[in-house]
């Protein structure tokens, strides 16, 4: 599906991976189809859903393009959609998230005005299972070095030139949870990323979604990803990894938890003793300032 075209307006392809998200996907689809931007292609890649998803997709007729077949996970589904895309710019919107009104127009304007921009992202909200706004996603202005500390890019707010994703070989299919974080880091190594202060999308949090139900795996993949590209894992990720790891959940008391985190931090970063000392000193000074 391509909405009515406007001359010189960059074609934006939105790719939605889906599997058994019938209770949310209609809201996701409507958030794309009601955008005011005139040049949108919408592709949904379903992984063989067994709920009401397929009937919902059929109900939209030619307004959307979609396939339903087995895949190797979310990253594989997104890669399939990108390979099908005709657009110069790709938006990746999961089947439980939504775009806010006017989001694509705001992003496309950045790409239309500046051919040197390779990726644009903006502000987003966390929403509940029922669509209520919970809080602002902790988005920050772009800084590749700071990206090692935390994933401050809200995934559904990100739009990327198709050729950039293709040049990087697509999303990493070996990752099940942090494939977006991995992609942001890889893009930032070579390409130009721009932050805009506009609210563009919502990211849904609920008990059974992957981010909340598999927190230990999220931190494990994040630690591995950061180590791969930066060669060093900041204390923030290590502490989260230890706190959420089943291996340490049986330990009692905050003091013991901190000890385990410190031990893990030193073990992971044993080849970078100077960086370890700097991080620990910075953490100590920060706590001292908070106590003043």
C-alpha cells in the first residue's frame, strides 16, 4: 500500500513485524494509515499468527501489503519487510506500538531537507496495555559514546535510510531482544544520526511483553552487545545484569548484590583496569555529591 504521492516527497516504508498480536495490531495499523504524510508504503510481516491477526489484516484489503509465514524471529521478520520495501526511508513499528499523529511528516521533513542525514529519532512515550501514557521514554540527544551507557533511543521513533540498513547487513538475527540497540550502535559508527525534540511514537509496556517478561535476557544481550562494539561494559549495564540475573536473585541484601556487581564488572572488563578505576571513581563521586 502506498498513500497518494506528492512530488519530491521521500517515500517512507513502515515495516511491522507481528506474531499473535491481534489485540493490539489494529491500533498499530490505524496509527500508520491515519498519518497526514502523502507518501507512505506499509508492509506487515506476520510470523504465522494463530489468533485473529490474519482476519484483521485481510480486512484492510489493498490498503496494506502483508505476508504471513514462519520466520526466525523478530529481526528476521523486519529484515524481510525491508527487503520488500520500495521506500528510501524505513520506519520499524512493532505490532503493539503506535505512531503519534503527524510523526512521519515531521521525520520525512528532516530527510527531505538534508540528504546527509542517515537516521532520525525523536521523543516517545511508554504506554500501558490499555493505551494510557505511563511516562516519557528516557530519550537523550545523540552521543555515540553515551550510547554505551544506556539505550536512549526509543525504537519506534527511529527512521533510517534503507541503503544504510542494507549496507550494514540488516538486523542481527542472532539477537532476540536487543537487535534495535545493536543496530543503533552499528549505524552510529559510520553514519549521521539526528535527534529531534518531537514526540513521534508510543512504546507499549505490559506484563507479557518481551522487555518486561525477559529482563534478565535483555541485560545479558545488552552486555554482550556493548562489549562487542565498545570493548568495555559500563557499570550501569553490569549492575542491571546482576540485579536481574537468576544466578544472583537468590542472594540476600543490597550489600551482597553490590559486591556481585562489582566482581562481575571487574571480571568483564579485566583487560581495561584504568577504565574500571575511572568508572568506579566517577560512581563514587556521584554518590558523594548526592549525599551533600
